[in-house]
C-alpha cells in the first residue's frame, strides 16, 4: 500500500489528531490542470510563489504540531518514570525494613498485589515509550516523503530550508536510552520482587579471556527502540557504573584495527575463517579522555580442533600505547607495577605478559599498522555475573579510516587519529574517510559449555520480523572492505545485500503489549517505507541530529506557534463535535483500535497513480480516463508477473553455523548476487579434516568400480571358449568405460581437493556420474548373461 494508506492504518489512538496531515499536504501539491484543445490530457498550472508560501505555512504548522506533541509526551513519560521510581524505592525500603509479623498477622512487608500493580504500571510506561517512538518514526518518514515529493513535482528545492527548521524542532532525535536504562532497573527490581541478581557489574569485563558462541543480526532503525523494550523485560540493561547517572558517553565503544596494508593478512584470514586467523585491535570505552586502553586479540578456531574461538586482552595506559606498538616499551615493564601492587595473581599477570609479547612480536614482525576504526553506542543486556545469555545492540555504527596511505596523514605517528572523538556522525570527515552503517547490529552471545538451551523468548526474538540474520558479520571486515575499495578485491558475502531493504512482514505476533491486552493485539502496527532510496535514512543531513538547537525568538517563529495553537484548538473542537455521546467509536477510532492481523503489506511508491487518480480520470472521461485505466491495468499485470517470477526463481539460502542454527532454531535465506567488476564475493565454506577423507573415500569407491568393470571386460575377452566379434566388441567397449571411469574419478578428486584447499563454494555432489556408472554395470551384467545363454544355445 502507499504511505498515505499506511499512515492511516498505523494510527495510534492517543496520537490520532497529531500525525502529519500527509494527504492534505499532498493535495496542496496538486495544482489545477488546464484544458487541452485536442481533447488530450492537459498541462498542470505552473507552481507559483503563492502556492509555495501556502504550502510552507501549512508544512511548518504540521511540524509544530508533531514537535509539540512529542515534547509533551516525552515530558509526561519522564514524570511517570520518576513517580514509578519513587514508588519502587518506597516498596523496596519497606521490604528491607520489614518488622516481625504481629499477633494479628499484620506486617509492613509489601504484598504480591503491590508488586503486580507496579509491574503493570511499568509495562504501561514501556508501551508508551514504544508508541512514542513509532509516532516519531512515522512522522519523520512522512516529512521526508512530502519534501521529496514537493521538490520533485514543483521544481522548488525546499529540502535545505526545511532541514534548518528541523534543527529548531528536532522531534526525532531522542533515542530514549536514558529512559530505557531507568525502566530496565525498575522493571528488574519489580520483576524479581525486590531481589535483583547481584554481581560484578562489569560482567566479564575483568576477565582476560572468555569463550562464547555468537550469532549476529541486523536491525532496521525503525525497530531499534521496540527491540530494546522487548529485551529489557527479560534481561536488565548492563550498567558498568550503577552509582552514576546515565550519560550517552557511557555507551560509546571505539576500536582501532590493525593490518598489513600490503598483504591484508588479518583481513583475509578473518574473512576466510582459516584456522588460527587473528584480529588485533585496541579498544577503549567512553570518550577520548579515557586512560585505560585494552589491547585485544581474537583468534578463530575450527570446530574439529576441539578448541573454541577466543578473545584475549590486557589493559594498559594510553600514554604507553605508542611506545608499546613501536617496540620501545617491552611487556615486562608494562606489568611491573601490577606485580608490585600484588592485586592480581601471578598466574594472571604471566598470561597477560605472554599475550603482550605475542601481539607485539606480530605487529613488529608482520608490519601491522592502524587501518580502520569502528565506533558505536552499545546497549548490553545481561544478568550481572551471569554470562550464559548476553545480548548487545550496537547503534550508530561507523567505520573511519586510520591509515596514512594515499599521501594523507590521518593518524601520523600516533596510534590513532585525534581529529575525531565520539562526536557521531563525524560530519567533519570527508566522505571517503567514513562509512556510516545503515543498521544496528544485534549480537546474541551464549556460553554453550554450560550445556543449557537458550530461553524460549530468545528463540522467538531472533525468529521475529525485527531482526535479519547475518552470520559471521564483522565490523572490521565490513569497514576494511568499504573504506579501501581500490585495495580490497575479496568482498564478504553480505556486501551485495546492503542495497536490499531488510524489513520483513510480521510473520507472527511479537512485540510490546499493554497490561491486559489480548495476545493478538498490539499498541501499534509496524511501519515501513514505501521507497527504498539510498538517502532516506539521512534525508535532512547529519547536522539535523543535533538536538541542542532550540527555537529562536523571532517574530516569524512566534507567529507560526500561534497559528499552530489555533489549528490544534480547531482540530480538538472538530473531534469533540464528531464524537457521539455514547461509547460508539467513529471511523478513525475504529481504525486506530483495530487489532493487528498476521498479514502485512509493504506499501508501494507514492509516485505511482492510485485509485484516487483513476477515479478523478473517470469523472473527466474521454482519453484521460482510458489512458489512466490502461496504465492501471498494465501495472497490475506487471506486478502479478513479477510476483510469479519471484516464486519461480526463489532459492533456499546457505545456513549459518549448524550448531548455533540448531540451538536457536534460526533459518537464513539467500539471494543470488553478482560481484562487481574486478571483485570476488567470498562465501564462507565449512572445511574440516573429515571433508578431505570423504573426498578420498569417494575416489577409492570410484576406483573400485572401475576395477570391477575392467574385470568384466577381461573376463569377456579371455575366458570365452569361442571368441567371436560380438564378445570382442563388448570387451573392448567395457575396457574403454573402465578407463574413462578411472580418469573421471581422478579428475573429480583433484578438482574437489583443490576446491577444499581454497575453501571454494562449489558443487561437491555428483548428479550424473554414479547414475552412468550403475547403468554401465547393469548393461555389463545383461550382456554377460546374453553371451552365456547364447553359448548354451538357449537363445
């Protein structure tokens, strides 16, 4: 369906009078059509200055309406969270200070009913946050589309000027992370009835190495807030410093990746997943002023080795990083103070020192230098001190070049460039130095050595429409492949999918529900865009993300605000006049209150003629009606044909790691893509020692049957008492078949062995060879029987 129709069917009842008037704005863009002298379709009247002023006035009033509602609701949610926080604190205090039960059976301890009411209240706030995020996202998409339609139809460029207005009213910039952290803490206290799980808030941050099985997913920006709210109902947000008020800087994570820019050993090793492939990076948490830098090495291990892939790291001061990476500071000096303090066991210090020596040797020996930086804000969900299930969501993912190649000094002699920090989206960088990833990355990490299956809600989450599985996705691989297009010729398999919209239809109900809501209803429908344009995600530029800009006191702004207030009052009066005195809902309320269905239609482009245009042409009549009808029917035939062709060419995809796939119940789909000119797409292939043995056994099997056929030929030739031409021809034919079978088996074996060594995704099964071989053996048996019967004069 079109965006206008999607907007109408996605209305949330509370916000139904505050959405952008998309249909009204679109109607303003349609000027009258002048009549044609020859009876054909007339030309539209030219867009005038008066039309532009009227459209801008209406557009700014709509922006004021949406912005006002968003700010009012956001403030209301903030007050409700504060009130709930006071109530939870009071209940927990009573729980901690409860006295003995009196003779009458009275106690100051909170009851189960109080906890249930608190949980319902928090669930209702969570649903409000979800609805507000959907409201904001849908209106922002509406403004994007109406501005794009305006510039296209009128030829007047309004986009830059409107971007300035959005800076003054940035209703779409709130990500609600601070609210989510507070809600997570309160909900965890209430859900556990005042006894949340205690433990190390770092939850593994102090561990030198740990083993996990990780699966990765892409999340569209429209679904990020909803996904966070769903997860926090099951796992609390992991806060590293619980005694400090949440700051956006707390979630920032930055990593500097190293590689040899001549051979790209680390890139290709991680891409091909060869045994022992390494990734070396320097990571810090927070802003650029952080003094602690973690030096990490990730090592890939094949399953057949009996070992697991592991990440090992040690910490050092930022002031020592340059000397360490250049070999001027040796590892024993780094850990000298730790040995004197005696806070860590000697065994742990020795392991860290050995790791430091190995990383330093690799960097100096193989010429590794900084090549790529990754930045993102991470929201982690995990029970403290319990790493069996850990879910992290990385948003605002950005990759930045750190090299000094192509004659530009980015980091210079330093280990990292200093012209950027955590000031996403890094607008000061040139486009060739930065890659802004369009999706968030969800990682589901399980410690499978404990032998426990993942919870059911995790299975339901990863099979929902909110995520898109991308096994083996790597920030380092993606950043290197995109930032060095002239130097990297082997691309990861997900690169061609970057231009494909990952949003999916709702296959089953999974989302935020209010307390007491039925299982087949939700707070709102899901929203999707009707045009997959590359610039849609950043329609008004990165500068519009700055939410610190506020309204000025100019006379023009005040006038718009007064007009917006009058419009809101008039709309409210119309709403009250239209509503009946009873409980009957009007048409729009019925649409807003309608439950979700399993069917979901992704709406089409608004640029196409719709039913309204056809009806308008019907009223005009004549050739305009027949031409519109012809276009309408042609589009219907085209769409139906396209759907039929897609069903015919649909193919199953390669799957992710079998163990993880079976445990999570996740299936992955694949599309066929063609690599860009001069590039190759690497498809991950699982290679174990038993694969070589299987190829060898297959070759030996072919060799055995070749010998059998050759034996039959020799028997026919040498053991016939009366050799005739018929038996001689049969023996010669089977000798040729035996030799051809032997040569075929050798060629197949060499081809497969080479493909296995190079980890190529080729067709390893043989569709025709076994059938032909069995047919030859069957013919040999028939001929042998026929010769025997003829010899005995039976035939």
